[in-house]
């Protein structure tokens, strides 16, 4: 497939509303009627909701229950004008954020000395942790050429943080089970190392890194250690409570100095909130920004943003109260049971090979067929899976939306049909399959530039 054909395929995916009557390139001269706007939005959004309501989207929608969504929407409507930048006007925002931090801290075996912030998502939590360690290393150790160590499976946000903040990312290898290699990490520590990163679990495979082993290395070397638990940190504690084999990964380990964890994933809050925690106040002070020299007066912000939507932390707080510990335990039970069922289905298919072992992520590849074309065939049947690179693969993150009757069985039958279709036309490449194929074979710099061009096109 050439570039033009590929862009036509991409246009179907990313720009399906270009010919809509309700398309605007500039502000209309006269305001559009509210009912007209709402009708058009409902038509678009209801169509897009079909996939996740049927349980066909990997991750993305972590609860999906209509009553829960309506409750969250009600909370957000109550706090729609709240702005945490002005805590004197909306002290309720401080209350919600303080209590979220406290509840999450105790869930992760932290003590009263732990401090944290509410962020816009996992990427911001990661950016803040890396920025904090860079600044702390500069002040306390005089490091001018900072390096941070993270495994190949760590989230791309760590590479993003390195680009943003002028830090050298030192990438370490994985063991045969796709977990981080502690010995490789240990070997790559230098005098410029400002921090070590590991995942609980990693995004690609859902595998929990050997956090305890890495904690001992970090403690022995006196280096800060960040655990990225954004994806599953809100599921693992409850999975452990109901008997799942979950190793220690949190503040119960003395070498762990910070954790990122998303409330908007398995915390079942609406999209737009995450938590970053630090073992004590001396560390988090390096995250904060404050200035008293500005003509606009004293200005401070705990995170990247100034103004923030106070409705989202309010809804996260409310979601945690609504769920309660018993709700999270029950959610974990249902998700783990569904994951086990889907893993068995995939394992029974000779054409597929599982990648790693996870409590809630089913990652797989194919040594016989084009795995990205299998993903595309699943897409044609309404499924949205995540493509993986190096090695080529696909993953499906199981959420509460997938625990409804019939969803695992539908996944099984559609995956088998997709495999059959690819076997009949092994050379076919449609949809996003060619993009992933190029990413696996072309030089990384060239692919990165191509992706940036595609992103520019998407928003133009």
C-alpha cells in the first residue's frame, strides 16, 4: 500500500465527519440553537459509544456502567465552575484532592509523611516525577547532565519527559518473561543517575517488574526509585486482597520513593485524573512552582497546569466513595476471571503466541501471520485493540466493560474468524496495519517524522 492509499484509509478512521453539515472553520456569525448543537453532538457521540458499550474496546472505558456514568456526570455538573488554581474561592477542591491523595496513599501502604498531587493523567504524573528528580538531583547533588534509567517496556511518557526536560534516557533490557532486568539496571547506574523507573505493571504486556529487587538496588545506591502504576495500580491491591499472586510494589518497599497511579483507569473515575505520590514532603517540594517576583502577584501551582477543571477531581473523589473497598474487590474479581477466560481462548489458537503473563492484559503475537492485519480484521468487526512494537504484537486490556455475559465468547469467535480471513489473504494490508508494519521495519527516526506529519494532518 502506498502513502496515498494509506492516508485514504486513515481518513476513514480519523476524519469521518468532514462532510457533516455541522462543520465549522470559523465562529458562526449568529449563534447556533442549543437544541441543534445538542442533537448533532448526540448523533456523533452515540454512534461512537456503540463500540465500548458492546465491550469491544481495549482499556479506554474502565467501568462502563450507565448508573455509574450518570452519577459521575451529576458530580461534574455540580463542580463545573470549580478551579483548583483559586483554592480561596473553591476550598472544596482542596478537600477533594487532599482526600484522594490520602485514600490512595493508604491503599499503597504509605504513611502520614507521603505527599502527592492530582494531575490530568498518567503522562503528567510521570512528567512531574521525572522533573522532580531532575531538580532534586541538581540541588542536592549538583548533577548537570542527568540520566534516568527505565526498562524498554516503560511507558513512552518517560521518553517524552527526557525530551522535554533535557535528560538522557538510559534504556535497559527485559528478561524472557518481559519484565525489567535488575542486573542490567544495576550495571547502568552512573554518577549522573537521578532516578530508576519500573512498572507495576507495564503497558505493553501487563507484566509487573521485579519491584522488590529493584527497590533493594535503589536503596543500596541511594537513588530515587519511581514505580509507574498508572495502568493497573488501582486494580492490583484489590486483586491481592482476593487471593491473586501480586508481589509487593508500593511504599511497603523502602526503596520506592514515588508512585504514579491513575484514578481514571481502574479507579473508575472519569477521564482526566491521576495521582503522583512521593515518600515525603522534601521530595515533592521540587515538583512545585512558586514565584513572588511577578507583577501579577504571588503565583504558585503544584502541577504543570495553572487553571484546572475542578469537576474532574470532584468526580474522582465521588467515584472512590461510591465504589468502596468492597466494590473494588468485586470489580477485581470479575476482571481477573474474564482475563483468565480470554487468555485461555488465545492460548488455544495455534496461530497465536501469548506475550508475558498478566492479571488483566492479554498480549499476543503470531509467528505465522501478520499480527497487525489480524488486528485490522478485528477492527472491521468493531473491536479496538492496541498494537505493540518490538516485537510486533497486540494487546487487549480487560475492564469491567468486558465482564458482561457474552463478551469473552464474542472476542474468541471474532478472533478466530479474523485469523481465518488473514490466512486466506496473507499479503493483504488494510487500515492501520501498514503503519504498524512500517514502524517495525523502517528506521525509528524516519517513522517518528512520519508520525508527526500524520498528527499534524489529523489536527489540520
